[in-house]
C-alpha cells in the first residue's frame, strides 16, 4: 500500500532532479519495453514531465508519468552512465 509520505518523498526527489537527464523505461505491452531518455522538465501535484529528443532534427516531445507509476515500478527511472560519470568527476 502506498501512503502519502511515500508519494511526497517521490515528488520531492523528482523535484530535486529538475534539469537532470534521466532514462525511463515502461511496459508497452506485448513484451515491448518503451524507453525515453530526457531532461526532467517539471513536477506537478500528480505527474512529472520529461522533455525527450525525438529526432536528430532537434524536435522534442514531452512525456508525462505519474508518481504512482514510479512507486509501483510500472515505470523505472535510471540515471544514464555518462551523466553519472560526469557527476562523479566534479
């Protein structure tokens, strides 16, 4: 069971990551995994948005996920290796 404090801590963690690059993976059905990589754009009361580069043309798409999906592990969040390595170097 998810309680309000879990939801609040998830929201606070994602708010602290605004502007950071993350990789999200979710189940697309029929054994298909959807992966988005982008920058955490904004956090709202029930959802957060990620700005992802769609094409090499420079076009972006904004995808949104709920905090509940993260807490129930329907959506998995990872920090890409190249971003983690540059953060360790600083």
